[in-house]
């Protein structure tokens, strides 16, 4: 079965989404809601990798959670970047670009969850299907947040 390959690819996509959520949150640190929500969502996405780990082991594949944490130097650079972005006249456009990037990544992860769910159903793997159902629902929350936040930010960013 190729479910192991799908699990590996999904875990890598989840890790990329979690890393990007963290990076964008740091970049927009002056937008407190963006900073805190992206941190929460990144932890949730990393939790999905933990949920996939026992299934990966059953299919003889290894997945890495990743640390999702940066070095103190990297954290300092991101913090200073966030401060500078907060003072520039175009932070709204940067936020729109970053929300679009997050939405695109989350949509890809959602499609991967759908494919894995279909595979789990075909293989009648109820344990994997249960994990897919839970985790995919949470990824859909990330998609809903990016859409809502973009709708909130777009009018001001595009008209001022």
C-alpha cells in the first residue's frame, strides 16, 4: 500500500504550514491577533504530525515533527523585522500577501488530508480514518481563519 507515502507527504506539508504560520506570526508581531492566532494554529498543525506518527510507523515510514522553533538570533531578526514592517506604509499589503501564502499552503494540506482519508476508507483503516477526520477538520479551521482575516484586512490595505 502507498498510504505510507501519503502520510510522509502530508507530514511534510503540515510541517511547512506550521513553520510558515510561525514565521508569518513573527513577521506581523505588531498585529497582535495575527501573532497569537498563528502561534496557536502552528501548534495545532504540529499536533497533526504527532497524530500521524503511529500510523507512519505501521506503514514503515518515518516522519519528523520538526522543532518549529528558531534560534535566538533568528527570533531577534524576526522581531526587528516585525517592528520595521509596523512602521512602513505597506504593512497591510505584506499581510495580504502572507495570508494568501498561508491559505494556499493550508488548502494543499486540506487536499492531502482528503486524499489520505479516501485511501484510509478504501483500506478500511478505521484508526487512520479517525485521525484524518479530526485533523482535517482542524486544518479547515486554519483555512477559515485565513479567509476571514484577509476579508478584514483587505479593505483598509487596498484603499489607503
